[in-house]
C-alpha cells in the first residue's frame, strides 16, 4: 500500500540546503529581488548584511518585517543599499525561512548581491525549485501542481537548449579538449588502482602536465566567461570635468541617441537616477547622472566627495576638456585625481573656431592617454568615442580569442569548483596516496559534468580500456 | 514421466560460487533448502583463473565474510599464495589476492555443503521452473523429479545454452567441457524474462615440468601471512610462486598471420565479450604498437603440475595456440594440457531484477552470478549470498535485505546491475564506487557484521569476535584522542627530531599527531604511550586517524546521497500517469522500476527535471491519500 509515513513531512527533510536566485528577470531592469530559501538563510543573510541601525539583529526579527541596510562585500565594503525582508517558516512562499533582498543599485550590484549569498553558502536554485519546494512543503494547492511541472519543464528544457546551442559554437572544441584532458588524468589514476598488474604506477610527470593543461583550459574558460558576463552585466561609465564643459550635453546626447533602449528607474530610497544605454552591444550604466543634471554650480558645491565616489566605482571615465578655455589648473586637479587606466579624454567644443588646445599641449599634460576631439553640440567624434569605450572594455577583459560565452553563475560556480579540485590535485600530487588524489581529480571531472550535463563515470572507464591494455 | 519428489522452501539451481553461497545462506537461516547441480564433482569449480581477490574483488569477499558468507573462509583454507597489492596507493584500494588450489577449494566447499544442516544436495539438471498465481511453485529435473518450493535461486553460470568455440571447432558445452544446460533458458523465456548473450574465454593450461622458469621472473607471496576471513588466524603454510613472462614480436606475428581463422574476427562469435578481459588476439590487434604483453604463469594447485597462463585467453585454433606457446620465453618446449577456448552463454538482462535479486516478473524467482551478466567468482558469490538471504526471507514472509551503494561494494554491484544498461559482462572495479574511501576491506566487518547478525547469518563465535574487536578499536581511539603531549615532553620531541618531523608548538593529542605522514601508530607503542594491540586493531585506528579529513568529506556526501535513497517509490506506480515526464524517462522508468528516487536519478535518460516531476507526483498522491483516509 502506498503511503509515506503520514503526519511526517518526509519530503521536508530532504531540503537541508539553502538556495538563492534572482527572482526578477535579469538584464531588463535596474531593480531586482534576490531571494533565498532554506533552513539557514536568515543566518546567511546576517553574515552579508549590515542594517542601518547597528542595534538591529535580523536573526531576531519577526516574519514579514523590512530592514534597511547594506549588502557588504568580503572586505566589509557596501555593495548596495537594500531593503531586506525576513519571512519565517511556514509563512512564506516556499514554506521555509525566506529572505528577500530588494536591490536598487542596477545590474552589477544585483549580481554581486547574488554572489554574496553564494559566498555565504547558498547554492543557485534549479529551474522552478522555489515553486517545487513551495508545493512539496504544502504551500501550493494540488491543482497548482501541474502548473509547477510546466514551469520546471519549460525552464529546464529551455536551459538545456541554450546550453546545447552554446556547446555547438566555437566553444565546443575548447570544452571537449578540457573534458578529454581531465578524463585522461582520471583514467591514468583509476587504471593504476584497478589494474595494478597491467598498468603499474602512473607517470606522475605526465599526470602533472595533463593537470596543468586542464587548469589552463579552465582558466581560459573563466576568462572567456567574464568577457561574456561583460556583455550581460555591462559596465559603469562616469562623466567628469569642470563646470560648463558640456557634461549634461554629452549625457543627453548619449541617451538621446539611444532613446529606444533607455530605461529610467527612479531609485526609491535615493535621489540618483541611473541611465542604462548600450554602446556597441555593451550595456553601459551612466553613473550619478542626477548630479550632472543639477545646476552646475551646485555640483561644485555638493562637491568633490560625491563625484570622487562615483568616479571610483566607474569602469570607464570620460574626462571632458573645453577647447575654448584651454587646459586650466582645475582640469589638472581633476585629472590628477583619476586613475589613468580608466580614463578617456574628450576635447569638446572643437566646433569653436579659436582652438586653444594643441596636440603638444595635450601630450605634455596627459601623456599617451586616449584623446578624442569632437563637439557634443555638433555631434562629432561620437563614433570615435564609442569605439574607444569598446576597445577599453575588451582590452580590460583580456584579448579576444574568438571565445565568447555567456557563462551563467551556475556554470561559473562549477568551473571554479573544477579549478579548485585541479589546483588541489596538483598540490597533493605525490604527497598523498593515489586514492586520495583521485578524490580531487574525480571531483574536477564531476564538476565539469555539471556544465555539460554528462556523467563521466562511464567515460573514464571507456578511456581506461581504450588507453591501456587491460586483461590477464 | 514426472514424479513428485518432495518439497523444499528454497531450491538453488547450480553449485558454483553463487549457488554455494545462496544455498548455505538459506539453510543457515533455517529454511529447508535443496541444491541441485549438473555434477556433484564440480561443486565450486574455478574454470578460469586460479585466483580470487584483487581491487574491488577482495573488498567483495570481505563483505561476504562480514555478513556470514563462506568464500573468505574457503580461500583461507585452500590458498597457496597470498599477497596484498596496491599497498602504496591508499588504504581503501589496497587489496588481498590469493592463488588457490582449485581441487582443495572444491573439496572444502563440498564438505561444508554436506555438513550443513537444512541443506540437501542433488545431482541433476533443472529443465523447467513452474509457477502458479503466487509465483514460483516448483522445479522439474530432466529425469522427471518435480520438487515443490516457495522460492528458486538460479545460479547457472555460463551453462545456459553454453557453446564452446576453438577456431572453427564449435560445440555445445559448459565450461571445462562440462555438460551444458540446454532447456532451462527456454523455460525462463516462457516466464517472460528477456535474455541476452555474452562471451568470455579462458587461456590454455600447460605442464609445469615442461616450463623453463630460468627465463621468467619469480613472483613470490608476501612474507606476512594475511587472511581473507575475519574468522581465520594467519596460517603457517608454504607459499608457491607465480612466474612472469611475456609475449614476443614473433608471438604477435603468429597471431596476425592467423586472424582469418580467429572466431573473434570471422564472425563466428556473436556474444559480446568483456573489455577488461580481452582475448589475446584482441590485444594484438588493438594495441598493435606493443611488442610484448605480460603473461603470468600460475599454479592450478599444490598437488598438480598443471599451470594457468594469465593474459593468454584465446579462441584461436588449437594448432595456432601451440605455435603461440612455443614463441613465449620459457615455453619453447612446453606441453599443453588444456586448450584455450571461448564460451558463449545466455544471461538474464539484469534490469528485470529488484535490489533483492528477485525477478520483477516472477515472484519468488531469484537469479545470481554469471546468469545476471557478471563475471568473476567474487561477483557471483556476493550475488549468491544476497539472493539466498532474500529467498529465505521471502518464504519466511519477511521484508527483503538490500544494501546501499554507500555502505558496500555489494550495494554498488547490485545497483549497477539493476539500474544501468549492460553492454558487456560486468566486473566490479573500485572506480565504480562513489564512496571508495569508506568501503575499505579493513572495515567490512564494522560496516556489515551487525546486519549479518540481524538476519541470522552471523554465528555466536563470529559475533563475539566482532564485539571484542570493536571495543578494542573504541578503546584505542579514545586513548589516542585523550592522551596529549606538550612541547616540554622530551620523549616526543626527541622522537620527532629523529623522524625529521616538525616540533610541536602547543599541547596536541596523539590522534592529531598521527595525521603526520611520518608518524606511525607503532611508534606510540614503541614509545610506550599506548599498549600493544593486534595489528588489525592498530591498522584500523591508524587509517581512521590519518584519513579522517577525506573520510569525513565522503561521509557528508553519503548523507546527501542517502536522503534520496531513503525516499521510496511505490511498487505500483504507473509512469504513464505521471504528467510531465519526458517520454524517454517514462519508458526507462517503466522498464527498470526503481525502488527509490535515488535509484531513479541514476537511470539513463532521466533528467533532474524528471526527478522534480516525480517528486511532485508522489507528494500529490500522498496528499490525496491523506485527504481520503485522514492522517
């Protein structure tokens, strides 16, 4: 007779781990909710969250309460200002303890916030997992069950399709190479363990070489993934320069040119408005535009502190010069305060006839920086500027080898785990018995399997029989 | 004419390594048992290699022993050489391997069977299994005897429709020119079981007196006398050596020149053979760049001159086999005693079995050993033991006995067999076990003897021995964890200096100190910190201390694993009713009928999304049930 022990929520006991996901669609808006669910999520949230009021302890908060504060990075610096909601089991969507983090700071902070939850030990949820838990914990009714299945099927099938598409690209050869190397390393070890008479001890030099190649391969993947991430997450751009140099005009020009895909998201707890545009396919968040929009002498007064912060966070900073005034002491001061690697100098108002900034002057003051001449008013130099931004961004994320992949956080997590196993294997090579080494090498293979969806157990065996003459 | 010959609780068909374990287990559990075999003179025959053990296989034997099975005790009585291999590769993969006196082994096992209470032996050929509406009801022999029974265990090895192949010579036969079983296969097909065909092979045997050992490398046994059984004490007996030689380019040329007469390549052999045990001609073809392959010359027994050539299994024509032998260093003048051959046989597709090894289609019918598509004496014995236990439990009306992948190699073996698609004869390997570090041969008793006791297979003597060992291990562990040393302790400081080990900085327990690779547990005995214990106690505790980190890591993995294993799927589930499963998953689940969510997740074509769907379906059913019948 079918019966799970009644009254006992057997299924509930299965979910001992904490999951996290972005619960708003990524990429389209600057606000987002990061949701965690599981037995330990409130503790986890407490590790990465600093309430405004230092006396507040979110682990003691009642269900359905809001707390204002910051998500902190690993060094204790604020990643984003957020509103945090605590919901206690069983009164939550999933029926477990749930923490929702409302981020305001745009795409990057949302992703970072997600990353911080993972740092605290939550794992990325599977497709439909929140809903599945909700159902299994009795929070959804029976007639909703089918809807849940549709969600799971739709999302995971789509995910699979995307993954397959990705694997069919140029990329597949890199991935295959990596797979091949790791499986070979695994086979070297396992063959020696299971067939000691025929295979003997593994050649450690060969093993080291194979593992090193695998590590390089994983690193390349991660780097390529970061480039892909750039296209997904975008960069931050700041505009600076002395008053009246044309900052707002440049901003309006950039936005106006791209109006169709501009999103205006008024922050709910702050006065800043961020503009997100795309430049050559790269999402660009223009920072602290509120400040620029204020009257220019106000900017002067609100002062240095605020623009400093903005500039420090930016990936690219456009520094505007005014041809009509020439290079002033003020320009030099601003210039001195900015990290040169991120800087593009835009010499504005080239349309004015009395040019006062010569190439020699620029070189004397700014060395070999990227310098563009143009006119915001006449809309000249804009193409050059965009090209320059793109080049800087791509250069920063490593050279382009034709590898352009969008790694999801889950894939990145698996790749990192695989790399850690490989590194650990390399460190313990010849230090530990073969079977302990195998724990690491097999771990690396299995982590990779999470990306490709393959189970490599059989493939390792296939490789042993193919490579070694086994059999007595 | 059929006559009524009697009534038994359990009937075991076949007295090979699976059948012997099955019959002994059932009888020891107190049910009336009959063991039928084609030939009483070939009980526990070893028709292939004269050795037992090696990686994964030794662990199996230790598990069989820990549960109260017989194989380990037999090996200890009948071995002529014993070695511990893989010693440098870690405690979990090191493995005992014994060379066996084949005749001695048969003699000891036959005696054990005859002495066993509740067990009858009968020579005969089972030709049919009868069923009624409750499942298995009787078996019938070729000579017309009809035995009623509650359960049947078929352990027919490679005898079902056995066919021997030597070059172009092909004839019906079981291993070693035994009589094949020609009718039982048909009877099983009639019961609805789906059958497949596999191939395996064995090398020629030669006369010791014609071998020139001066051209070979001697392989003696270990000085230290090891035992397979937790019940045996190290024997004092002379060990015989094996010898290592190799094939030559001349050998390979002979093989290549005769491939047109090799049944492996001419299409005569249809059955699929094992990759881990390829024929010699296969090796020559697939590893064409190699000039030599290792060959081990092993004695078949203490009182015989017959020797086995490990590595030379072949179905080449007899005249070619002789030429091949002459081309091998040391065998230039050899006399061949038996010809190598390939054998094809029927097997039952094992995905039709439950974890208890009972057929899903026929209640009370169990299969074990090579009939399930495995190879190896050890794999056979392990399945025989489990099938015998479950046949006895079945007639007693008790729930089946099964083991998880996380607690034993037996669990890995059976789960693989019933869950995965089989493409070749199955051999157990340590790399098939996910939790290898936990499944060591040294702790098989700690893992399984309590379970063996519960089902009634562990004798009082074994039980008391086990309890004594366990309490000593506990005591030693406690001592090591409680005893601490400080930098001021001269004895330890001197000792560490002598070992070139870093000095200690703070108070540290001996347990922690033992984690250092250069510190051995014997050192603590020598330094008088702890008492002298038996070697197996010292070894056990040392392994627990030295590998604690890795072991704990695997324990955590096991906890996650077991959550899904302990989530049952009802037997009567109809996968056609489960909305949202992919069609491939539906088909495979319907066929394999997993007992738990964990097993379901290991079936090919079943994705994580399918598992979610299944979980939701089960929860829905549970709620419907609660709704209907209350809590």
